[in-house]
C-alpha cells in the first residue's frame, strides 16, 4: 500500500463512521481494511479511531491525521491535473458531481452559462447520491459538487446557490384535500430506500399517521410521472414545482406541524462545494460563476 492510500483509507472510514461501509466503498474486504488500520496505528504509535464509540469516531490523533491527509491528497490531485495538462497539452477538465434529480432540472441552464464563460474546457458531469458526492469530492475524484448543505458538508468550502423546500406533490383529483389529510389518506410513492427524500417521507408519514409508501422507484422523475398519472402522492423539492413540467400535479406546502418537526430536513440550502485549501483552476472558477449567474 502506498503512503497516499493510508490517508484515503482513514478519511473514508471517518466519513462513513464504519469500517465495513468504508471497505465496501473502497472495494476491499473488511478484514483487510481492519488489519491495515491496526498495522498503521501500530506503526504511528497512536490510535486513530476510538472503537468503543458507536458509531466509530476519530481520536484527537485521528482528527489531525485526517486534516493533514485531506490537504496532502488535494495537493497531489492538483499536481496530477497540472502535469497532465503540461504533458499532453490537454484541454482543461472540470469534474462536477450532482444528484440525478438536480441534474435533470438544473444542468441545462448551468451548462449553457458555463459555455458562455468558457468555451474550451471539457465538462464531465457525474450523477451520484449525496453520500457518494461527498466521498468522491474528498478523494479528489470530483472538483466541485452541487449538493445540499448538511453536517457532512461542514468540512468543505461552499458557495450558496438557492434555498429549496420539500413539498407535497399531489394528483389534481386529490387537490381538494388539506395537506394533513393527503398524508393520512393518500397512497404514497417514494424514491429508493436510503436516499434522503425517501428517509424524509417515511418520517413525515409516521408523524402524520399515514401508511408506508405503496410504490418505490429509483428516480424523482419516475415518482412524479406516477403522481401525474394519479397513482399517488409524493414529496418533491420546490424547484420542480417552479418548472411547470407536470400538468396534473398540484404542489402543496406541508402542514406547519411537519415543518416544525422536520425543519432541518424540509427547508434546505443548495450550494456548490469544493475542498478546503483547494486551489480552483480558472475553469472551475468559471463554473462556480456560471452557477451564481444562473440562480441570481
């Protein structure tokens, strides 16, 4: 194992708060990763993780190791890109991560604006879940991500873009009901288990006394197409309600009780994130500016 991998491994475990989850993301076995970390701690003479806590947490030494590791990995990542450009006279590449839902609705305007500012750079878009976006940005596999602000993004630099609310998407035939009645009586459709919107929906339905979703699909577009056909109701971010893409859907605000109970999950901030101490290239700066231009 080279010296950079030790930082990648420790950072991944810290981000997942689990050796087993980190091993899965790193595509190695859990015993191999556990043994590697134990050998590393023995070599360093300090414990990096407190294994008595649930979930696993960093020790003071571990926090210093992770902080230094992120800076080292970022420097190497930047060097790799700079050397590639020098060696191959390569076109500048900007690697941007975004969730599939936001990609569908937001990217066309962003790409058009970016190309106005920078016609020569190559733009590589990777659609990922929120946790994948964070992990790939930390590892230097992405240069920028467009994502929600939450606890997992506190270690990144951010440029706020816009606020969004989680709203009820209801078939027109149910539009006469109030929001609480919708939650209690309508069948619901959810996105895939483990996604943030799915988790929010389960919490809201449980609090309102509604039933679990009757259908689960993998994308918000599939969810809304079913709502549009009158199959059931769903949750959706407010920016979708503003695009006017669905003729047979009425968007409602959630009951005030739900807003108070789930405030941090229902009112959200979307930002462009990049690593702390990351030196943005001119093309990356252009993309950030394009994002700001589009939302203002």
